[in-house]
C-alpha cells in the first residue's frame, strides 16, 4: 500500500512524504436498492461497509523514526467503516414541462484523516434537497436547491501541525490545519441548452 504521510515539521508546518507503507487487507461491501413506488415516485437506498488493517508495515507511519508494531497497529486513514443513505425522487408533468423534487440523506462514519491517527474526519449526516422545473423542449431548466441543510460542520482534512508557538500552540490540544467545508447552502440555478 502506498501512502502519503503528513507529519508535523517545525519549519514548513507539514512534511508530506509518499512512501510504500507495506501490505494491507481491506474488505467491504456495498448494496444499493431502487424502488419505483409509482411511475412518478421512486425511493433509493444504499449502504457500504469497509474494514481494513495493515498486515505488514515497511515504513515509519507515526513519525517516531522507528518501523515497529506501533506503526502496524495504526488504523488505515480515510477508511470510514459505515456509509449509508436514502433518497426520494418525485416527478410530475406541470404546464409545458416537468417538475421534479429530490430529497437525499447520506451518512459517513468518523475516520482518521492521516497515518498518525491524530487527525480525524468527523462523522457527518448530510441532507440535501432540490426542486427543479424543466421545459418540455429540454432547452432550459430552473432549480432551487439546498445542500447540507442540517448545517453539519465538516472539514476536508485534519493535518496535525507542530506543537510550537509559531503554529499557534499555547498548550492543550495540538494545532491542526483543517479547512472547513461549506455549511448550509441555498441556491438557484438556471440552465440553458442550445
């Protein structure tokens, strides 16, 4: 397994090194179901499970300058055990076009973000909705949408920074670089096809 390690560095803040980490076994499964309740209404659901562990480690993953059992005991990063969700889609002819409504819910378990298992990606429950009307010619569509309607705080990474005042450390939890994803978003869209 090839990994890109993110380790704190007192000069640059973060040191990224791509290395051959060793061997790992990852097992999992997915299931997806779609049910047409009526010609206009459908319900979808999906679930996935992943489990993984290192069999053999050939590189220092935790930054202690040793390759040993401590590295092998680390969880594989970005491997959320459970993901699942469901959506409801409804379409109905309306005037000279078709109106559609979609509401979706998706869940992702918490997972470690980096190889040291210090940074984490938060568990997240996302609800999105979309209402659209498309003209029968197919040349234009107008839509209203909402994303992350529960306003869940999520971030795109959680890289551990050095424990020094230069990087904001004044005691307590170690500083991290964790770019936030967007919170609740409402919007409108106009699509023209020609």
